[in-house]
């Protein structure tokens, strides 16, 4: 659910697959933490305003070629995602990226910019910061370098106080 005036996205439904590999929208996720509300950047709000113009409030925003749930098995990869990969390759970016990897990139980038582990955990809908830390805590060498710099600053001030 979107509240674009407030810049909020509420995740309160998820796409699931039944025993026959048919997709459906379920009002629950893997855990209660999966249901969450997150703030959206202004650029994303602007894009969603354009994308949702004329849609009913309960309509799906991103749909498959024939409407309905967007599924990788429904030809979407061939008709849409392959174009994204091709453009990346033309720009010299060689990657095996998938749409789900944008979730990982989002988390990694936030952690690299010192957004708290708790905040990232809540944005992703993880039930525990341990899950978030296990998945993303090792991803950025820059974060470890920053830890060294901060600790070095602390040691320098501590040593200065002891000597004085």
C-alpha cells in the first residue's frame, strides 16, 4: 500500500506460490516483521506517482505482460529484464544481477553509509538483526576500513589523554 503524500510504502501482502506453482497474493509474509512501513525517497515517490496515475488504490503497480502478478516464469525475463541486462553490458557492466539482488544492493549500500543495522533490518522485514548482520554484515570492505579509522581516532584521543 502506498501513501505517496507521506512518502510511505506499507508491505502488508506478499506473492506466494501454491503447490501447483501458481502465484497468489497472501496477506502474510515469512514472519510478522515482513509486514512493515518504510519511507521512500522523493525520486521513488515521483516515479510511483507517474506509475500509479489512473490506477485504482488496490491495483498492482507492476504487472505481467497480460496484467496480473509479475512472474519471472511469465516471459517477463525475456521481454523486459533481458533488455536491462543488455543495456548494462553495453555500458561495460558485466553482471548476473536479478531483481532480487536489488534488495541486497539496497541493504549493502545503506550499511556502507552507516545506516543502523536495526533500521536496515526493519526496512527489509527481517525478524532479527542477526539475520541482517549474517546476510549483509560482511559485504563492504569500506565499512571495515571505516571501523579501523574510527578506532584509530579513539586510540589517538585516549593516548593523548593518558600522556597529558
